């Protein structure tokens, strides 16, 4: 396996783990919200998407491109 493939594999493993951790964290953070069923799933998905967006906006290449509403 080439070095870049190995690094990409490690990065994928980290991304997979972070997605699981984010999922659980969002679940914990919205536990007290008065939503059920589809509304709960929609809220959970929305918060996950926004959290990922906010993390991405902290990356230099996103700031440089001025993508989204990063301030």
C-alpha cells in the first residue's frame, strides 16, 4: 500500500469514528428537546450538518474561498 493510500485509510477511520461520536453527542445535546419521530430525526440531521459545516469553515481553505456564512 502506498503511503498516501495508508494516510487516506487512517483519515477515513478517523472520519468514521468522528461521525459516530458526533451522532452520539448530538443525540445527547437534544435529549431535552420536545420533538419526537420524524421531527427528532430532522432536528438531529440538521444539527449534525450545521456542526460539520462549522468545523469545515474553520479550515483555512474554506475561509480563503469564503464559502458559507463563516465569520
